[in-house]
C-alpha cells in the first residue's frame, strides 16, 4: 500500500525513501528560514518524531506560530498571513558554519 511504509516495516521502500527525502527538504527549508530570521508558520505533525522538538524550537527561538491542520485543510490559514507578516524578524548574531568547522578542524591539528 502506498504511503504505509514505516521504519522497520516491509512496506514499499521507495515510498519510505521519498518520505525521508521530503522530510530532509523540509528541514533544510526550516534551517534557511531560521538563518534568514523571518517569521515561520508551520503545521505540527504529531506522527513525526521531530515535530515536537521543532515546535518547541520555533516557540522559543523564532518568530512564528503553529497552524492547526483543520485551518490548513479548510483554507482559514490564509486569514493568519497578516499576523505572520506582522511578526518581527529575528535579529542576532549569525553563525557561519564554515568558520565553525574550520575552527574545529584547526583545534584537531
């Protein structure tokens, strides 16, 4: 059955791979939004392990809010766009990952 593959199951591994690919792409997008400091609206996904952690991170570290799945499915989320755009951008020191890796490697040698 399409979409039924779960970790450790004998389901369609192609579907499982695509699900992970979508998850990784979403997490990359999340990282880009965080780095840009722009407000972020998201739909919590309780069946995904990382959802709770990411929700807490947004609540504590980013301007943004959760959109209920019902709001998403019936289109009411559009009414919240002005609230999202009114949130301030996150400011602060940006960390350069390349510089951090270089400093780490330099300490090793």
